[in-house]
C-alpha cells in the first residue's frame, strides 16, 4: 500500500482529499500544510506519492520538487489543479491530476477521479489541452512573465514600469504581446488569467527561462 502525502495550505480541502483517498482504499494517506511539516518525518517512513494542490499551495513547484526528491529520490510528484493552473505552474512534476473547476466542485472531481481508479492506479497523464496551453506559457519571455504576474495583482502600467525599471511604453508593448499570446481582448482578461493560474510576480521572475530550459518533468 503506497504512502501518500497531500500538500495544501487549505485545511478543509486538504482534509477532504485525505478523506476521499482513505474512503477509496488508500489507507496510508496524510495531509500537510507545507513541505516543512512533511520533511520533518522524512527519516521516519518512505513516501511514494505526493499530491500538490496548486490552488492552495504557496510553494514554487520546482523548488518543492527538489526538496522532496532530495528526501525521497523515488517519489512520484503530482500536481492537482485546473487546466490553467497546471499549464502555468506544474513545473518539475511527474504527472497531473486535472480538475475542471475551482471551489467546492474540486473535491467532487477529486472523488470521481479516485473512484475511477479504484481498480487500478490513479492516472496522472497530462491532457492534450494542458500540453497545448503549456506551449503558450513556455513561450513567455522573462520580462513578459514579470509583467503578467504584476498584472494579475492589479498593478497599473506606470507602477509596473517603475517596479521593473523600464519605460511605460515598453510595458505597453509587453502587454500587447501578452494579449496576442493568450488571445485576450484586454488587460483585464490577462489579469484574470494570471489570477486564476496563481501566477504571482515572485514565481514569474525567471519562470520563462526555466520553462524553456525544459526543467518540467511532465
């Protein structure tokens, strides 16, 4: 029986996933609010599978993957999230569990995914739609990643320019490029995309370089 860890800083959602997995026969399941809490027990027992909730997980998945694999080299790391969250943020993971929506329906979708796999292993393959969307995110330049992250926080062009030390005209050019890449109609739509993906400025600073370097293991 595999040992499974669920990482999410949202207590109700974390406990919900643990309960669902246990109800479907996975007995060795524990929930953790962050990697620090999980790593405290690194020497106690082997870990086979870690499910990382991208909607409620503050840690960068690439950094998280490095920490966990240092403790458990044979660990399978799987990201849980919506299509947009997986396309934008599932870096250095071994698989994806795609959920169709945010909110309460996420738990129901998780339950259905586990129920379908009750007679065999849970399937963590990336859907063609996520793979296609990842190409768009991977094409972002480092500067576009920075601009998109700040747009998602509701920062105005003038303040983005001041924050990044470039002209407001350059910011407008980057926004135009982002509108074209994401086929968005305006900066409000871009901001919603960034927010729904959980794409924060701290994550975006050099994300473009890492994605193009092929560090994702999906």
